[in-house]
C-alpha cells in the first residue's frame, strides 16, 4: 500500500467548507491502495467555533497528525492559518515523510499559501507533490473592491508560479478552475492533471443530530425555502431578480405567505446584503438571513426539513457548486439558478432534477430572466409536483469516485 500525505491546515472539528475536500478524498483512498495521512493544525489555533459532530464523518483508517501555529494576535494582523502555520507544518512534514514512507504530497488550496510547502518539501526530500484547486488562486476581483483584495491578487500572481514550478500534478474541483494555471505556468512542458468534483459521502446524511432546533421553529405553519452557504460575489443579479419577482407575486396575492426564504451562513461579506435587498423589495417579513456559519451536519438536517432547497450559483460559467450534491441528497425539491454552462446544470440534468432549474444566459435581458424565475416559482409554490430525481446518477460524482480519479492519476506518476 502506498502512502499519501495530505497537507491542509483545517480539519474536523473545523467548520470551514474547505475541510470537506481533503476529508472526502481521505475517507476513500484506502479502497484504491493508498493510505491517507493528514497533516493539519491543532484546532486550538482555529478562529472559528468547532463542530465536534463533524469528527463523526472521518473514516477510522485516516491517520491524522497535528502541528502548532502562531495564534491570532490583537489587533488581528494575520488571520490566514496557512501563513500562521507554515513553519510548523514544514517541520512536521519533514518528520512524517520518512517515518510514514510518503510516496506523494497532495495540498488542497485555499489556504493558498500552503501550496508553497509542496515545492519546499520536494526540494528537501524529492517526494513529488500536487496542488489541488478548490478555488482559483488568481481570480477576478472586480466585485471585491478594496486594498486587501488587490494585495491578495498581487501576492497570488507572484507566488503561484513559485509554488507550482516543480509540481507533478495539478488537480481541482473542475478543469475550469485549474486550466488557467496550466496555461500560465506549463507552456513548455506537460504535467499530469485531473479534475474531480468535491463529491459527497452518503454516510454524512445518515448522521442524526438529536434535539436540533430548526431556524423556522418559531414561525407556526412555516414552509421554508432554504439556501445554505456563502453569498457569492457574482450572485447579486440572481438574488435581486428573484426578490423582484417575489415582491410582485406578494403584491398580487400570488405568494403563499407561509413560505419564507432562509439564507443561512451567508458570511460577513462587503456590500449590499441579502437582508438589504429584502428590505429594498419590501419582502423582509418573509426573508431571513443569518450570516453566521452553521455546523455542516446541522445544515444537512435543515435542508432535509425544508419545503424546498434553493441552490443559487454564479453568473460565471465555470462556477462549480459543490453544494448541489447536498441539495439533491436532501430529497427536497431543488430550486436552482446557474449559468447555462455550469457543471451544476449538467448534474441536475443527469439526475432529471430540472423541474425548477433556471439556466442563466448572459445574452438574455434581465426581463427575460425574471420571466423564467416567475414561471419556475409559480410551478414550485402553487403546484403539487412530484419531485423524484434519479439520485443513482450521482454516484460518479461521489467522494469515492473523486478519490478513484485522483489515485488513478497518482498511480501513473509514481
């Protein structure tokens, strides 16, 4: 059995979304002849509140090693745990590599700065490494004004070529996320690469959280439509169009007032909030935004208890919504808006789950988008449609399938 070292500074009980990428891969690699060893940072150095239930989602055969990190000071100057933990992770990895006879190092990003560890460790030990793009490192910041975003982009343009220079593998949640990396950095030589979705572990949805209070428990007769996750910078168009359509339906008495919209764990983003938009369109009495993150397993329970799930994507064509799997596995009707070329649209079509799908076309007018939204909302709200997607077609997008794709690629390298 070969040995894989996954370096990622967050790990259960961290409640950050990125945790699930290495967790899902690590849970299944042993089935394909590779033992997963995870190097992470001890949870006492995390800024977010721990989600202890999340420990129940890690396979018993994953070996986890913990390092220290610098604590966040006051004032908070450096928050990124990849920077705070860099020297500690490096030192720990140098010890683990010979002890565990590591054959390959795999580093999901963000935190983007941990990508530099791959090259540093390779130069010291000769062990090959790969970088996995959960998000693009160099990205469009037009919707993120401010000096901090500009400095981050400058750092990315400088550091990414250094990090990937001697990599043996580039992977990502989709090819669209990492293809620009290949174009920028590997013009004169080829490199192994593989795209595999975040995936999912069906066992996650079987974990029971006892005595869980639902966000809408205090509203009698509430039939919630639930969106869970960050409010994306390029989702403002979809939310404003959605709220505009609902405001018209409310004004005309066409909206069931027992149906409330819940946006949960949207994050502390800059600019106009979902609550602001609800106020602007005079529907704040049926729109609820909670910006604080919820524990992952709580979210799965919320989705399964909803009237319907809202899966709202981005105007960007390459956006890959990992939460589309959570939405479908909730077994609740999924009301979705994605760019027509998004992989999420492909997944929904393969599962026959397009009853309430709006495919965004940037060439159509806002009025045409609103008409589509109105038609799908009317179908969802006022028709007792039998929602019966074909979830068997999700198997190829599972965490197990993604682990197989990664290991197949590693077997060609090693």
